[in-house]
C-alpha cells in the first residue's frame, strides 16, 4: 500500500539514496518498490532536478537487456521513429491502432459467420445466435477485465503519474527548443 511518494536522491557519484529507509539502493531496488505499488521520485541531490523519468527509463532498459523481451522490438523502433512526436501522441496512436484492430477483428468474425450462412452451413437464425454468443462473451469477459484493470488504484495512480511526467517532459522539451 502506498503511503506517499518515496524520495530517492542521486548523488554525483551516481549512488542512489532512499530517504525513507535511509540507505543506498540499486535500480533493481527501485524497480521492486515500483512493482510493490510505491510512488518514487528521484532527484539530483545537488541540482534538485527531477530524474524520475530518466531513472525509470534506465530500469526499463536494464530489464530489456536482462530479459530481452520486455517491449517488442517494433514498439521500441516506433518510439524512436516518432521523433519529435510527444509520448502522449505516440501512446494515443497506439491506442487508436488497437481499437482499429479490434474493429477489424469484429468485422472479420461477422464476415466469417455470414460466409457460413451463404454456404448453407448455418441458418440466419443460427447466425444471429452465434453473433449474440460472441457479443455476450465480449461483454461478460473482455469488457469487465478492461474495466477492472483501469479501476485498480495503482493503475489509476500510475496513469496520473505518467500523464504528469509526460507533461513535465513536454514542458522541458519545449523550453529547450526555445533556447
């Protein structure tokens, strides 16, 4: 259970210090805290610069090196190719792509069932029953799962934090572009 934001200080020697437990930690330790639902905030001890996004990105990079399958290669490639596009824009495009793919699958299922009717394998009534069963399955299994995942407090917290971090990164990027 999260009790607040845990501050981790990064020193010049790149050591990370957990101010709550008063001890030095590794990237693996921070990853474990995040997995346990802790909210972490990593700051440079000297400049007070927010290094949370950089640190979490580094953790993902280390996971990718170790497991070689954290993120699909196509996803990593698309993030890099998106260039100046904001991360929020990239995520929005990915979501829209998923929705389009689900619509495409729905259309293919309907077409396949209609094909069975045309070939005389099932009646029009059986077609309606079959499509009804498929819709019911989606409504009872898929939608609640998506709803439950989005209602998990840590997911909501993570989404809010990611939105805040993306907005912060966008502000910093725009500030540097103006320099």
